[in-house]
């Protein structure tokens, strides 16, 4: 599995595959859309803002004039938007080979809420994707060898942020600590990815779930973190977006994976470098915690997963 200096050149042809990418209008999601379109995939770019989405779509078409690429509207901070998106997706696409769960929001200066009143980072990064996946599971089941690739973050294991799932205050009503809330959401991404992979295996489904993190990559994500981080540190420390996108591209396309692999950069502190398998925290593998998060997520989203039925 270890491939020295893995790059987009290692990605085999993706012709014949339908690949859905959330947060596709910016940063890592846009770069993944460009690369995978260039590899021949039919890419469905999901974006919450139509104007930004159109600009990103034009950029993909500029880079790959023959690209088979569509744009769809999806706001992961609104359950109604996710339901509408799922209905439209079902009407348009018979299959879904790869679902890349990439959209994310980080470190808002003030506590913000989703449409259904969940803290914005937990609500968007975790609950939104939890619901989306459940709604698209039937199409993934109908598609041979399908895959879900989840974008997490190294922040899920930064000890000073006390990463945990705060069941007593999931929405940070008692005391809001923005980066801790982000860390919770990114730990939730991994707990969800591994738990979903276990449940799919138990149900004998032909779907695997993988995960990745991009190290520190210069994108719009840091724009809410103040001048020092977004302008100075981003220019000094962060890697380029093409490099930061490699872990999720590897998680989404590498052949011969079994499921539950986690890719990230292998440089110092996993902040930069070529993607390889890396270790996520012990907590991310805690099955009891994952089971509890699953139950709560079903309750909060009203989304009950259906693992029965045709493979
Ligand atoms: N960059 C890094 O160093 C880094 C490190 C660790 C993890 N990550 C993860 O990588 C992923 C991609 O982030 P990025 O770095 O590429 O940042 P980015 O450039 O800010 O892209 C984030 C994307 O998510 C979208 N998004 C945010 N809220 C959404 C919502 N409610 N519904 C639908 N889409 C929404 C954004 O849309 P708008 O443009 O409309 O806001 C944007 O397209 C995130 O999950 C992030 O947590 C990034």
C-alpha cells in the first residue's frame, strides 16, 4: 500500500464513475472536482451558494472543456435542503460510485446555528453529512463497489482541544469554545466513518468507507480565524491546495482498499507532505462512543439508516 510520493498521477481512469463532492466550490472540494473530472469521472459538484457554485463549475470546465460535470445546490446546514437535494439526485442519477464528504466550516468567531438550531460545526460537518449519506444509501447500495470518503482533520486529536463528543452539551449552549466545537465535529466525522464501515460490512453491502485529512492547507477555511492565522500563518505554514487534496483523492480512488483506511500527509505533525496511511486517535476507534453518537445522530436528524435490502 505504501506508495512513495503518491500524486494525482497515481489515480487510475475514473471513466464510468459518478462522483459526488460536497463543498465543491472552494478549496479542497474544487481541486478534487478538477482532478477527478480530468480523470474522466462524471463529477457532481454540490455547493450551497449558486453563484459561487457557477464560478467553480466554470473553472472546472475551463480546465477540462470535455468534462462531464454538473452543479447541484446543497446546504448541509439545513435538513430541508438535504432532503430536496436527495430527491433531485435520485431523479437525475441511477448510480453513485463515490460520495466525497468534504464540506466543512471551521472556527466561527461567534456561536452560529444551523436552520434546525444545531451548533453550526456539529450540525454541518457531522449531522448534515450523516443525513445526506443515509438518504443516498440506496443508490450507493445499487452501485457495484461504491465508496464513501470522509474528510476529517488532524484537529480531531489535538489534546489541548480536549477532543470528545460532548453529549451533555452537543450544541455548546453552556459555554461556546469554537475550536473545541470544530474538533468535536471532526472527531464525529471519523467515528461516523468507521462505524458506518462496520455496519455496512455487517450487512454485507458492497460499499466501503474511507477517511482522510489534508494537514494544513491554504484555503478559505481559515478566513474566520483572524488575520494572523489566515494571512500570516497560512502563507508561512500551509501547503498548496493541490497537495492538500491528495489524501482525500487517495481515499476516494485507491483500488484494493478494505474500508476504514485513513490517509493524511506524512510530514512533521502530519501538516504537509505526500499522503499515506496515518493513525487517527484511539478515541476515533471507540466503538461504544461511535454507537452512542450514531443513536443520537439518528434521533437529531430523524434519519434512520436502512441497511436491509438489495446489495
Ligand atoms: N484547509 C485545511 O487546512 C483543512 C485542515 C483539516 C481539515 N479540513 C477540512 O477540509 C474540508 C474542506 O475545507 P477547505 O479547506 O477546502 O475549506 P473551504 O475552502 O472553506 O471549503 C469548504 C467548503 O465547504 C462548504 N460549506 C460550508 N458550509 C456548508 C454548508 N452549510 N453546506 C454546504 N457546503 C458548505 C463551503 O461553501 P462556501 O464557499 O459557500 O462557504 C466550501 O465549499 C472541510 O471539511 C475542512 O474541515 C481542511
